């Protein structure tokens, strides 16, 4: 039995070490991940995937910690994928979000993993998708993906999560900023956290006005405070109701997420091959623009994919 076959069998038998190993392979871009996930993909699609995004300091990690606690009170398994800023030195995650989840480190029903963005403009690397699929296939009922932040570029969470929470705070800004940042297109549920602070009511009002202007006034706006467990529990219940009342939308999201995964896989493969090919061409160092003009005459790009 090969190492890959043993990993697959251990994974199917529910050995946690196999899940950790598969995730490490995904993080490292190991080529064996694709065939492994292809075999395990029959198990994917049962977990509820919740995305939590928003600007730094909005309290995303505190809400994630509370959600984990609520799931465990219901005796449900939960996985947390904390997408941290990328280290400029190692390319790895800075692990900041894991600090607030220490209460669950020794709980066998909770699986926590930090990933870096790998510099991905949309905020999520291909490895994040693969990790979520692996946790789902492992039989975990709930997966929470906490992103590094939300704004004009960090929008990939919508292409992965079944439902996305956008978390804001009273100091965050006005409704015009909401439209500018593009957060209205990201969220399914909007959360004004730290609502015990001054200005929360104003932000709620302006956010609702912005949603109305965007034609999305049917979306819930919820206020929470980590010091008021009932408010956080109310948000948790709102997320549960979303799955119950928007089943068709969740199905559409999952189909779109599968297509986005194919796109990411293709981009990674083509980009890696392109970089390797360019490195072998000595002429690229002379005049890169003229080199590209000569290359385009051969029309190589039109044959990348079958018609």
C-alpha cells in the first residue's frame, strides 16, 4: 500500500491525523491532493459552510468563538478555517485568529486550522477551498471560514460559503462607504457588532438605507455584542434560519462554488506551467514586450482548453 492509499484509507476511517495530513498537503500545493479529493468528493456537500468577513477589529474571531460554543452545546462537530494575513517572510499565516479560540483546542469535536491568503487578491487561496472540502468530507457538520477582512477585493468568500456574514462596528463609517467598499454584494446577513458602543443605531440605519438603495433591503441587519450572549445567540439562530428558508439559494451557491474551484485549479496549473516555461526562454530577458508580440503571433493561448 502506497502512502497516498494509506492516507485515503485512514481518512475514510475517520482518523484525525489523516485530515491534518491532507490539509498540510493542500497548503503545500502537493499534486496528490487533487486525485485524493476527487475520490473523497462524494462525501462533500453535507456541511453547512458559514463565512464571516469584515474589517480588522470588528470582532469576527469573538463571534466565531461563540458560534463554536453554540454548535458544541448542540453536540455538533465544527471546523474553523481562520484565514490570516500572509507573512511577508515565510508566506505562511500569522496565526492571529487562533489566539481567541484557545477554549476549544482540546475539544475533539472542534477542528481549527489557520491558513494564509497566499497573497490571493480575493482573500482566499485554492488551499482554502481544498481545506473546506476536506473538513466537509471528513464528516464535520459545520464549517466556519473567518476571512482576513472585507472590502473591495476580499470577496472570494461569497464563492465558497453557503451564507456570508459581514461584520461591522459603530466606528466603521457611513452607508456611502458601504457601497464603495462593495460589502453589500458580499453579505447575506449584516452584523453591527459591539452594538453597546455609541453610534450603533446610526450605522444600522445607514446600512439599511444603503441596502435599500442597492435593492437588497430584504437582507437582515443584526446587532450584537459579545457582552450580550442573547444577541449573539440571536445571530446564530438567524444563520440557522437562512439555511432552512433559502435551501434553493444554498444549492445555487454550491454549484457556483464548484465552478469557482475548477477556475482556481486551472489558474494554478496554467500559471505554474507558464512560469516554468518562461524561465526556460532566454529571450524574455532582452525585450519582454517584443517577446510577447512574437509569441502572440503563434497564437498559443487559443489552444489552452478544448473547444
